[in-house]
C-alpha cells in the first residue's frame, strides 16, 4: 500500500484529498464529459497529487463503467474509487470496474436521515442497519479499502448515526464519510458532529473520517475545514467546486486555505498547488462550465487589481493586497487591470511596460485622456493606451 491509501495515512496533520470531479462533479446538470475527457481529467488529478480519484458510478451506465475501468488501469499513483449503492449488483459491478487498479476503493452509501429513509428508501431504520452491514462486508470481500457514507448524514438523528457508523466499521469500513448532502449544516454544527461521533462510537479509531459538503448555502469549504477541525482527515471535493445543484467544496479552495493559513488550519495535503490553475482550466473546458470571474484561487480576477489605491499598494509591495502569490497556484503574474479606478502610479508603470517614458506635462495630459476614455469603456486595453499616447506625441 502506498501513502496515498487513506487507511495507511495516520500522520496526525495529513488530510487526504478525495476528488469527486468525475463522479459528483459530473452530476452537475450539463457537466457530462466524454470518455477521453474523463481520462484527461484523471491524468491531471493524478499529477496534482490527489490521493483518491472517485472515477464514477460503474452501475450507472456502460459509459461510466468503461471510464472507471480505463482510469483504474492507467492511473499510477492515486487510489481509484467507484461508487456503489448498498446493493450486491452495484458493489460487484464496481469491483469489476476497479479490477486493474493499483489501489482500489469501493465507496458504498445508503441514506440514514428520517426523511430519506421514509420517502426515498421506504425502509425502516433496522433494515438500513442490516443493509449497511451486508453492503460493507460484500465490498470488503472484493477490496481491503472500503468507504461507507451516511447519505444525508447531517440531517440524521445522532443516536442512529452512531449506530450506523459502528455497524459500518464492524463490517470492515476503513473510511467513514458523513456527508452534508443537501448543504444544510453550519461550520460549528459540522465540527461538533464529527467530535460527537468520534467520541461516542466505540470503534471510531479504526476508521478515517471524511467530510463531503455541498454548497447550497455557500458553506461547503468552511464546513469541510470545520469537519477537519472536528477530527475528519479526508476531504471530498471537486475542481472548481462543480457538483450537484450549487456544487461541492472546491478542491483549490480547501488546499490553498490550509496552505495560506497553517496557523489557523494546521493540516497538510499532498497537492502540487502550482497545477491548480491548469486543472481548473481543463475541467472548465471539458464541462463547458465557465469559472466565475471572482472565484477564489482560480477565477480570472483572483489576482487582478483595478483600483488606484490597490494598484499603488501592489506596486510598492505585493503583500499589501495579495495573501498568496499567483505563481503558487500556477498563474504567471498579478495583473493590474487598467480602468477608471486606476491611478497615476499604475498608469505610469503601464506606460513604462509599453515602452514609453513621458515628461511630467505629457504624462499628466495622457493620464487625463486615459481617465476620460476609462469613463466611457469598462476596461482600457494596452492598444487603447498605445493609441492614446501616440496621439498625444503627434499632437504635442
Ligand atoms: O452528497 C452525497 O451524500 C453523496 C454521497 C453519495 C456520498 O454524494
Ligand atoms: Zn455529494
């Protein structure tokens, strides 16, 4: 077993990154990927240093089976996981898809909340417990690495959740995931939930606990990090935060939060952060899901500054307005965007970059014309500035 295998990872501060871009991410309405695109995404996830790649849901379709099968064959480092409901046919199909993986994980789940058991499963809690035991032990007969998830875990009654977790661990689960399936939890609640389960379940230390958060209230990353504070050591996340409805916790955000604030979040991941931008662009291209301009870490404005005060600060010292360097996430440099909020300092620097050195009066004149233009246009491009200065030189 490699260090990538969650069950082998007992280093107290190490958090395992379980990427589900190819499974939960692909469940975003409209985000489906072709077979070849999935292989490309799997390759970059492996290069990125993701510990576990959830490659798909093999029983869901022949296409899903084939992509999990192929990814399991080609990926060199990461553990490959496949999803399976608590049904024998799902679990056996999943095991078949993972046959050639160097490290394989079966991820099986069942709902545990009152609303899901009553309406979705139409099953009594005792029956759910039986199914947990049988599904996990069936998965364990195929592979040593089995993850069990309590779907809708955050809306599950606490005593019952503890019984479910204990049953899953007794049946051989090595990772226990308590998802916030509908993005309902808050950081305080989610942290307390992990503490409570880990304290009350007698065999809790035999498994690694995992967070899986959806972003319905915009709390997926905060909740994930809170769960880690509560003792979880695996984060399930996706590139660009794609996923069901409002999406999942964004991988790039959890990774950079731990890297930028080790004082507040003393956890480490194995991710090569310099590849984050490339991975984000690839996932955006293959899913045709644009990344919002102001998206943390990978949005096009994440390292762009327009206001005069900020540009002036940045030109004096980048620490004034940047808490991480663009290079650290694979962006070549900070951009000072020229617009109506830009000041003289940035304008003068831009002129220098474009090869112009103007005297005081000419500079003042050009700056005034630039401001007039910026009032009419949203953004002023380099060509606009060149035209404006050339015009200034001719008319002077
Ligand atoms: O959100 C969820 O509960 C899931 C499970 C299948 C893990 O995606
Ligand atoms: Zn999910």
